[in-house]
C-alpha cells in the first residue's frame, strides 16, 4: 500500500514540472493551472482504489471536467484565475465532506465505547 501511494505521488510530482516546462516551451502558460488540476485529478483515481474511498473518484473526475471546461469555456486571460478558483472550490468541498464523515465516525466510536 505504501509503495503504491509513493509511486502515484512520485508520478504526479514528476508530471507537474514536465507539464509546466512543456507549456512554457509552447507559450501556453495559460494552461498551467488546468494542467496541474488535471494531473492532480487523475492521480486521485488510483488512490481511490488504493484507499477504497469512492469520493476520490468524484473529486478526481470533477477536477478533470472542471479543467477541460475552464479551457474550452473561458477566455484565455481568465483560465488561470477562474480555473484555480474552481479547483480550490472542488478540493475544499471534498475536504469538508471528508472531515464531516470523519467527525461522524469518531462520534459513533466514542458513543459505542461508553
């Protein structure tokens, strides 16, 4: 489990700078934020399977869809800023939901321990 987690994260952290370099070479810095969000989204798929946590599939798919939508629907000048805001919102909602699940589970455990 630990080895798979490390591999997935290593691939992610290699892919991000590679994407940044290539996008800068091709003078498409406006696509850096969606590229990073897509890489992060895709990296959540194997982690969802590894941790048996289906919300990672939802979060990953949301990031990929949001990234594509921001590229195709927004003006070039707005992609980075609005794309980053949408990405942040998706990740924040995912974190809040995960925290709420953890709080509920810990309360159930505390009640059953009494």
